[in-house]
């Protein structure tokens, strides 16, 4: 079992608005905090072979980003990321062969 604290410096997000003529603006999210937790069970099958089952959960968040003005030559908009929260859950099943 493992627990961890995550500190993210200078986070940013790139938004692909090329299809609308606004390019790929980058919003700066600043610093963020989060945590992760994981658990892994490993079982030896025979001498050099084993299997492992794992579960990982990660979460982090940022506050409001900077504002960016974007234009496609006709329209101009101000955009920002109001708040950003990411959650990930990963399950894994591994076959381990040592040689």
C-alpha cells in the first residue's frame, strides 16, 4: 500500500481550437496540489513467473487560470479555465517473467 502527496508547479493546459480558427491557446493554471494512493498484490506462480494485480487512484486540482484573449480575425473572445480537477483510476494486471 502506498500514499503520496503531489505538488505540481506551473501547470498549464493547451486548448486545440484550430478547427474554429482560434489556434492553440495555452492557459496557465499556476501551482496545484493532489494525492495518490495505490495498492498492489503480487503472487508467485513458479520460480521466475508471477502475476500482479494493482489499483492506483490519483487526484489533483488547480484554481482559476489566467485569462487569454483569442481571435479568429472576425470574433474575439476572452477564455479562462474556471477551475481544474483531475481524477484518474487505473487498474492493472501484470504477468512478470524474470530471466
